[in-house]
C-alpha cells in the first residue's frame, strides 16, 4: 500500500531560478531563500503534515502562461528553500540523503498561476 502524497503550493510569482540567483546580491538572495523557507514551514504546520522518516520530493514550477518556460530543475534555489522549510516544520529531521531519498524536478505546469508546487511522497513503511 502506498502512503498518500502531500502537496503544498506557493503561488504569486515564479520560483527563483539558478540563473536569477546568480545575478542577485547576496542579501537579496537570502531574502528570497527565506521567503520560500518560511512559507513552506508555516504552510506544512498549518496543514498538519506529520513527521516523515524517508521521502521523495517532487518540485513543479507553476506558470501562468507559456511565456519563457523555466528549464527543468531551474527552480533548484526555491526548491532548496522549500526543503529547508519542511525541516523547520518538523516534517523531516534533515534534508540529507538518509531522509530525502530522491528529488524529482518536473517541467513547468502551465496552469494559469505562477508559483511552486511541492509534493512529498513518504516511502512505504516510513511514517
């Protein structure tokens, strides 16, 4: 039996990409990282996400339209902030390989809104 996946979405703007992060001043980059970290920590707590031992995490950028689609895995900086937020929320003990067994980056979902979708799938038998 497969454990149900848990999903959260940060909407309002496209996720920070690797290329954008390179161009930002370190203080601006830290502020963007904190935005994702804080959002996902608060949202996971509010949603009542349980503590999980081992997971696969899937990241999907959300796009309002087909203009300038992001590269697959381009949203890695925002994704790292999201993972850190799940650790802060107590969903994961750490984001190292003992706890996060796989990270999957999907191409953008053109769905009428900009944002980042995070889907966490617990390993079978890992609560």
